[in-house]
């Protein structure tokens, strides 16, 4: 009898795509999918630690599994994803010791890099494919654990991504979502190492300086040319790396979704500075204005919609700073926002140098205000 596996995925679309590669790896070893976690011999938990709550859910699941007696003798619990990424990258070994102490029930820690891109994703969705184009991040926003849990940004070779999308089209896929922590900086490392492609890099002008070179607009354009693919979107894109050339590519290609996700995180300049986000509220609003002005010019497509991520209660966030975010949200006209309560994360600059000093009740109240304003506007109107 082949061993049965079951995968539990926490967190973002990037983790979902990783789980699809893990599926391929496990089936390559002769395992078959279990219909329930209780019947599985090999349970893989793909973890997220972007917020404390996500991390705690992983601990809760492992503890609950350990309590269930069924199958215990031969069952294996395997942990992968961001928690393991952090364990591997923390050179002091502190985080590794902490997790081993917290989760003695885990039989194996599997760094996602061990799976690699050599394993094709085994997708369950037959229409919409998630396609990672890069992994990791070099931006070091002070609250964010990603540069530590996923490491520095590494782009997949250009030709490999295009070939995968062509193959998906042949298999009948109609929609593609390109994934990266910052898709707009895709290719910066490929240019430096002269790996793949001879395209002339596009530089993004920001704060009067030429920032990183990128190949993302070319990649997007080439994927739009693939016959059979009807819709393309991408996430996430940082506001400060959104090039004029990228806007032009979106305008000229109606296959690209008119729903753009553009994380703002805060509408206060002083908070953005503490977060190490390289734009001001005015620059962000100007970008949205520019996007809305240019992109609806494309015939036959709906008007552009912008969604965002916002963190409330970041270290030292005053009422005035929070009101700047409320005002920005009103001006930007987001159609959706993922609003989260700040929680300080291991190894980040915010944990080391700032104080997580906003009471939970205040964070909750601010969260509710933005949630009602952006995600439940009808509720506000009725009052
Ligand atoms: S851009 Fe900032 S928030 Fe996004 S993954 Fe990188 S460090 Fe984290």
C-alpha cells in the first residue's frame, strides 16, 4: 500500500504554489493523496509567519495533531514554509532551538528550497494557474519577516517562466497569476548575473533616482502574446517600483486584469518612514491617479480597481497618523483592503529598534474603522 500524504497550507498564494510543487515531489516518491488529514501517513504543514496569528495557528494545528491518537505510530508530521525558512536562515541558531522546543512533535523540517523549481506544480485548478516568477525580497520593510523567512529575491529564468505559461496554455489554462513578493523588481538579479535573456533592463525612476532595473514589463508583454491565455494578473507590486513602462504595457494589453493590488500599508508619511517604505502618501495617490487616468483608456475593459494592504497600530502610530490613513483610503477609493493588526515579528528591524506599544483594543478599533470604510461601505452608508 502506498503511503498517503495530506498538505495543509497557511498564508499567501506563493505558499499555495509551493504546496503544488510539494505535491509533485511527494507523488514522485510514490505517495498518494489522502482524503482526510486523519488518514494520512505523511502530513505536510506549509507554514506562514507573516503575522503572529498565522504562526500561532500552525502551533495549534501541530498540537492538535499530536493529541489525535489515530495512526500515531507510523504517521509523520513535516513542517515546511516560512517558519522553516527562518530556522534555516537564523545564523545564531536561536530560532531553530525555539521551534524544536515548541514543536517536539514535528518529525521533519523541510526547507522549501530542497524541493526547488525542478518539480512542476501539480495543480488542482484546471482553469487558473499560479505561476511564481520570483521568491524572497530585498526591501526590508521594518515590520516584515519575508526577507528573513524567504531570503533575498531570486528570479526564475525568463525563458523558463514563458515556457511554463505556453505549456499551461496548451493544457487549456485560461488565466495566469504571476507571483512574487515584489513582481516589479523581477529580473534585477538575472541582469546582474547575465543569466537568461539579453533584454535591455527597464529602470524605475523614484525620488529622482534610477532605482532597480527590472524585466517585468517585458515578461508580462510576452505572456500576453500567448494564444489561449485570456486573463493575466500579478501580485504583489510595490508602489515605488511601478514603472511608466509597466503602465504602458497594461494599457496596451486588454488581457491584463484591471484589478491591481498595490499595498500602501499606511497613509502617514512618518509611519511610512518608520516602516522603511520608500514613498510618501502624495506619491502613492499620484500613482493611483495616473493609473486610473491612463488605464481606462483601453477599450472594452472595465474601469481600473485598486486593492491594498494596510497595517494598523504600527509602532507608535498616533491617532493623527491613523487619520492620515483613513483620509488616504477615502481619496484612493480602494475596492478592497486586507487590513491587519500589527504584530511584531522575529528578527525584523521594528522588533529590534521600535516598540510595539499600541494597545490591542486600539488596534482593533482602527481595524474596524478601515474595515467598515473600505470593505463594508454599504454598512457605513446605512447608519
Ligand atoms: S516589500 Fe516589504 S512587505 Fe513586501 S515582502 Fe518585501 S519586505 Fe515584506
